C-alpha cells in the first residue's frame, strides 16, 4: 500500500502472496491488470482473482480487509450475450460443452481440467482426444475459446489440464513444478488422459497434442518421453532452457523456475529441455513459430526442427512473418487452425 499523504510517498506491505505463510491470506492474489474502475470509494478497491477454474470478484477494504467475495461461473452453453445480436449466423453455429473434470494424479494430488465435448451430432464416445496444455506454466485453463471450439466441433474431445504449476490453486501448487519442468506436471497430464480413457470418453489409439509457449514446451517434451500420441503440434515453443535464457526477453523466468543462471545449473537446464530428448521422438511433429517472437525466439523452433530431421522424425516447420508471441493476424490464425487440423487428419488411424 502506498501512502501519498506525506511529503514523500511511503509504502508498506500488507500481505505478501509470494512467500509461504502460517495463516491463510486475507484475500486471493489479484489478477492483473486491475479493472479500469477499480476504486469503489476512498477505502475499497475491487479486483479479480483466480480460484481454481473460477474467476472471483473481490472488494477489499484496505482498512478492514475483504468485505465481499463473489464467484463468477465458467460460461457454459450458448455463446455470450455480449456478442453482437446483429449477426444472424451465430445462433446457428455448433457449440461444444465445457465441463470441469476433477481427478487424482500419480501421487494423489487433486487436479482439475476443462473438458470440451463434441456435440452429439458430430461424434460419439470414445472420442479422438486432443490434449491442449496451457502456457505459462503459471497460467490456467478456465474454459474453451475459439481454438478449442474449432477442434471440438470437428470431433475432438479437448482436454485442458490445470497441472501443477497452474495459477488459482495456491502458492504451494504454483511452485510445485519449480526445478521440475516436465516432471510432475507431465505426470498430471498423463494421469488425466488415463482417467478419460478409463471413463470410456477418450480413444486410447487416437490421441493428439497441441500447445503454445509452455504448452509448446509440454508438447515437445511429451513426444520425447512417450510415444502414445499419433501426432503433435508445438507452436512458439520453449525447446531449450539455456537458449531461452540467452535469447528471450524474460530471463527471470528460467532463473526463477530453474533456480539459477545457466552456468549455475547447467545440468538442470539440460535435463529439463525437450531438445535433450529430441533423438527419442517418434511422433510426427509439426512446428509453428512466429519470426518476431521475443518471448520464445524462433531459433528454439529451428533447433528442435533440425534435431527431429536428423533423428528421422516426420516433421515440418512453418514460419509466420511479422508475428510476435501470440500469432494474431487473421490470415495467419486461419492458416494455423487449418494446418493443425490437417496434420492431425493425416495421422489419424480412425479416418
């Protein structure tokens, strides 16, 4: 809290969500940025926070503590009423259903994920499965956006797991994959896949994986650790943690999550880099990368592509000019979705 009433600004920490505490926090950590109209009055500030897959709106009295908490549900069913009603084609579009799926991981840890089920008119279980890990890893899945709906309405059961390291589940869960990228978080994902197979929802012989950023890391990592996926697509992926520190605009990411600089923890960075295991990959892997990505620079995509080619893996690499970490331009977005869909169709034994 910053006090501006004196001659010079003074600040004091009311609560630090980034360190372990003996008592529960007075409120959930806020998501940023704050709402534009975040002040209710001179004492109360309103913000949004993450709690599992839910969004929580909180109003905090800075003198007295939290005075109101409301949980916003995940949108289900029809498209948001905020979309323009003037578009007569929106109600005619197919809509896949989102559900929150809880399950136990390999060590008994409770994990949640978002499951997007194809419309009954499109496909019936067991469905072909698309594992879609989120980025970050300190991020989370809360529902299905356009990309997920695109694949679900084409018959894919889309699984977005909130593996350890995700936000919304407390500091201990957030830090559970520090120094362990590709360890417990990968096992959380695979435990979720096994759960869906046992439930009769996912076809064990028709599994695919597609992710961006850390989701791309996890995609590149999974294909080097298991051969259960028919095809994979890694977009703007982290493939080498040493190169990530040297080339990215976010050195603090590897420093924090790997516990040091590349010259201090070289073996850890090598051990937890997908590139280290590229020679073990058998899965056909498509690599998509933006040429101007400063967060996950394009050399990492090229490095992984070259290693896969040398290992005799079926692979392609597509570069998108004038794009940064998110690929935003509509022609490129269309190309990404259609190209990924075609890659999966080429390697789908059920077609």
